[in-house]
């Protein structure tokens, strides 16, 4: 099985933002609800381009503590455009493989 690429991690964040599932994004880490109605919290860390990671956690307490963060965080990401497009424009697609 192959590992996921940097671009694929950014794609996950872009898709989650379109679906209002991003609860936190600081430029290097994203906290995402895996699916609407799910209590699984996905943490994507793309601070190291050669080794992005994804962790899954029980997000029950997190989602209870921050019930509306997804709306603001997802909208902010959408306003700034696609992370994939930004990255490819800036660095080129071959860098993220």
C-alpha cells in the first residue's frame, strides 16, 4: 500500500472546507470532522512536506466544546481559495509527491 501524498492531504482539507467540516486550521494542521454526524476527529498535519500525517481520534468532547467552529473555519478557508491550487501554483505539483 502506498502512502498518501502531500497534495492528497490538502485535497482532504479543501473538500472538508466545502462541506463545513473544518473546525481548526492554522496553516499546518487541520482538525476535521470525518463525516457529518460522525464524532471522529481527523487531524491532518502537513507541516513537514515529506511526511504529512493523519490521525483519527474520538472527537465527541471536542465537537461539544466547539460546536460552531466548523462554520467560521470552513468559510475562512473557502474565502482564501483551494490549498491545492495555492500549493501547485507556488511550488509545482512534482514537489508534493
